[in-house]
């Protein structure tokens, strides 16, 4: 009688394992995706910073956008359409002499980079990350 009871209890562990493993795998995959998301956000933030650093000394919008794409494309697929460059007045308004080239010293260049992140975890939709950086222009120059 004792052998019959022992066989039944051994199957119980297999059933418990089968019930727990999907939840465990979802948690592990979720942690993996969270790490990827933080890495992608850090990358687009860094791309925005590098592009605005170029923008404070060279106001060529095409070069600024390309710099952001070059920095971010090492990690993720990103296009020029994902990068926005604006020139603002020192009070961060979009009016005055800072909106037309050549941009004066003291005007502000703003670079916004966004990226759509698709996690591998089921049940989580696409997340859109955006990073924005702005600094004052230090040199009046636009490369050809």
C-alpha cells in the first residue's frame, strides 16, 4: 500500500513544475526586456546629448540629425525621421531671431530623439521612448 501512495506523490512534483514554469519564464523574460528597454533609453538619451553637443558649435541641421542616427544606430535601428532639431530663443520660446538661420549665440538648440521599442514579452505592446536635450549655441557656424 505504501508503494502505491509514493508513486502518486512523485507525479505531484511534475504537475506543480508544469504549473509554475510558464509564470517563471514570463518573469525572467520580463526582466530581460526591462534591461533591454533601459539600455535602449540610455542609448537614445546619449544620441540626443551627442547631437546637441554638435549643434552648439555647428548649426547644420542635417549634420546634427545624422550625428544622432550614427550614435544610436550602433545599438538599434533608427532613422532620420526619428530625430527632430529645433532652434529656440533663450527663453525657450519658438519665436524671434533664433528661428531663422544663421542662429545667434545664446539661442538654444533642441534635439529630440524617439524610438519604438518592441519587447519580446507577450502581452506588452510597443513602447515609444523619447529623449530631449537642449543647450545654448556657443558658436555661429553652419557647415556646408
